[in-house]
C-alpha cells in the first residue's frame, strides 16, 4: 500500500469551468464499469444543487446488467443527441483517450462543449480543455468525491454509495496496489455520509447472473499457466461467450480468475465478444507493469491493469501475444 502521494486539491480551473457552465454533459468510457457509473451518477445528483442541468451520455445497450442498479440508484435518465449537442461543458471521466468516450458520434456530437477531463489512467492523452489526471488515485470516483466537496455540494447517502461503488470496484474491495491511505480515508468519510456499503458490495460481488457464472466456468476451463508459473492466461471466443448467454458488456473483471493463481505475475484474458475483435485484459501483480506489455500491442490503461484490442481470431492473437508475454515474465526479477 502506498501512502498519500496524490494531491488533495482540485484544480481551480476544473471548479471554475463547472461553475461557469449551464448545461453539463457527463461522459465516461465505452463498456462502462462501476467507476464510470459511480462518477456519472454522483455528478448527476450533485450538479443540480449548483443550479446546473446534467445530461448523462449512456447510449443504448451500454449498461451491463450487473451494474444497472447504479444507474437506477442515481435515477440517471440517458440524454438525447439533441440534449448533448446543446451542452456547453462536457465532463469526461475515467476515459484515457477521446476516441473511447461513450457517446454516439464521439465528442464531435458536442460541438459547443468545452471539455473537463478527469481521470486516473496514467496513459490519459490530455485531450480536454482542462485536464485533471491523477495516475495514483484509486479511481475516478475518488476524484469526483473531491470535486463535489470542492464545489460545496452535499455528499448525500446516495452520492456516497455511488462513489463508494466506484472506489470499491476499481480497487477490488480495497485490495489492489492503488489502495492508498487517502482512498481508505475517503471510504471512511463515505461510510460516515451514509453509503450503503453492504448492499452495494453484495450487488457488485455476490450477484452474478447465471450467464456470467457460465462464462466464468469457460474461463476457468480455458486457463493455462506457463511452466515457470509466472504467466497465466485464458480465452473465451465468440461462440463460448454466446453459449454462456453473455454479451460484450458482460466482459468485465473475469481476468481476476486467471490472476488468482498463486505465483502468477502476469495474467491475461483474451475475449472475442465481437467477432474478429480480440479484447485483452492484462493484470500485473506486485509491481509488475501490465501496461508495458499492453503498450506493445497498442493498448493503454493503468500500470498494473491495462487493456488492448487487436483484430483477428483468438488463435492468431494468442500466437502473437503469448510468446511476447513469456519473454516479458522471463525478464522479471526472481
Ligand atoms: Mn476507473
């Protein structure tokens, strides 16, 4: 666990831009996770207190069943194209590159909006008018907590629950290396503010649908481990994902199955939710940079948790990536 290395202050420009705007679009990344929904939901509920109109971009079909409760909890109504086009500010959260925004028509669909870019991905390309990037923050939800407080808005029990969900999820229940004293301290403040931790964690961790469970069985079955035990990977192709009853937005944290094996330094999950497009999730354990390997294949993300997408079949892509991954773990110190 690292101590508080990140700054506690929200950039003044971010607060000023938020206060100056009237209609604010709330945007996160494609295949949104709990951090995205926590951040969007919390801002959606906080902004009206400042007299601002929030408009959330959630194109149809982008909410995973498992996470729909967060959207419902915040009462988020997805904005129309027209509403988004009329926004004068876009707060883009948790999104490392502008082409990853979860907006129909991407940022061109908001021609009048200046952009506040809030993120904790080390590889963020700083595409905003204003950029607030803290690579050491546990989650974007953590940054949103600081922003809402800086704006002088209340942390209501619902806002606290949404932020907690984002932080809990991105830290795997405060168990990963991005867990800091600041994140634990904020978690305590969220509990104090009335976050419904038990219900949220049950929904996030102990409410898998049968189809997601079927998909996990596939991933367990397909898991392979290198002879030295340092590399583990698994796959799920198009047919296997469909047979389990899953869709692209159900692929989330299943790489944790692969990562859970003792001694594994690097875990990779290859999934083909969309035919011919292989998504890779890389996870590094104990100081191993998953990002370094993901970058070799055009990917990005965080130091220990990264991703990439390549065109091809599972077989073609594993044939390319696994030899590189074997070399990569071989070079790691004993
Ligand atoms: Mn995040």
